C-alpha cells in the first residue's frame, strides 16, 4: 500500500523507552575519573535503537534511533520516553530525515517526546520534512533537574521545493516545553496551516519554508555570561540568540534548507565545550 496516497484506516503506535545510566565502576582516563554510560531500552512497534556506540570513549553513549517505515502518516503515533540519569552522558541522533506524509485522513499523526534530564544529553535528530497535506501534532517536553545539562535542536522543512511541492494545505502544530525545578521556564508553540500568511510575514518566516530552534541548558550552578553569549553570537551569527533563563540559551535560524544542517552543526560545535565541557567530534553518521 502506498502510505502517502492510499492511507485510510491503518495506523500504528511506535513507542521507544530509553534509559541512560552510569556504570557503577569509576574509570580513570585523560578526562579524569568518569563512569561508563550504559543504555537500557525497549520498544513497541517500528521505532527502535539501532545500536549503542562509543566513538568518544565509554563515558559517552551514542544512540541512533531508527524508524524503518521511513515516514509518519495520519493516525500514526510516535512516543519517545527518555531518561538521562545523574552522571550519564549520551548523544541521540537519527540516520535520516523524519517525514510527515500528506494524507486525506482527518486524524492527525502525533509525536510525543518526554525527556527526564538529570545527566548530560545531546538530542540531535536529523531534519523533519512536513509534506503537503500533512496533519501533525507534536509535543516535546524536557524536565531538567539541577544536575541536567543539554544541547538540543529541532529543524523543520515545509514542503519539498526541489520536487515542486509547497506546503499549501494541512496543519502542523508543535509544543516545546522546558521545565526546571522551579517550574516552566519556556513554552514555544508553533501552529502553521498550509499557505499560512506567517510563511511570508515579516514577523513570521519572512519568505522562508525552513527554520530551526537550538537550545542549550547548563547544569547548576553555572549560568550564561555575557562574554559567553558574545562568543556564541560571533561564531554563529546566522542564529538569533537569547538567554531566556540563567541556565537556558535559545537560538533561532531562518535559512534555506541546503544551508540548514551546516549552520546547525557549526552552532553545536560552538556550544558543546561551553555546555558539556567536551570538544566537538561530529558523529560519523552525519557525513553519510
């Protein structure tokens, strides 16, 4: 069955639970004393971990989330529950773009991502492509403890301009929340209809059909300083950077799709030493 054109009543739930936790044994190396980060995971449906990898040593676990169907259509549900325990270090990415397919079915496709952050986490999925006629509801919630530090991004492309397709109908709604121990510190809400005036509005996307959000969370007692902010702005001037909380820095990027990934990787390379105390070493997967 062609899931883009012939979708009627079939749908599925894809659920993935990830738990990154430190090994009990302390290891001594060039970076001092560290603990190996292990990953416990279980899945339901077509969403799973390909493999836990350690290209940067045992302290940092790289996990690749794969979704074999390759796309999400109306009625499908994706759920990810991730726990990053104290003293764990993890990087999560995907091998390819997520695709929200167009459908004539009125029930939207949904995504729910819940992250319980106590250790160090990098949430770095590939881009999301929203096809024409897609109906999408996405909810991302991050609860960061005082010990939690994180780099994350979300980049969206509406329509497939290279194939002559624009996002002329459909609906994309996304909620992104970051919660600290004192409560909700940021709630970003996006609702875009096909051919929405916001795509061309000077207070919206200003004619672009791709944009990205980057967030960087420091562990207490660290806080973003003005010299750090100036350094980030100097090294990644294409993004608009704002400190929304002493621990939280957010960047926005409006750009053509072909430039999106490179500028995000540049921002990540700048932020990684500041947030996680680790030099940037790009996952080999990003080069494929």
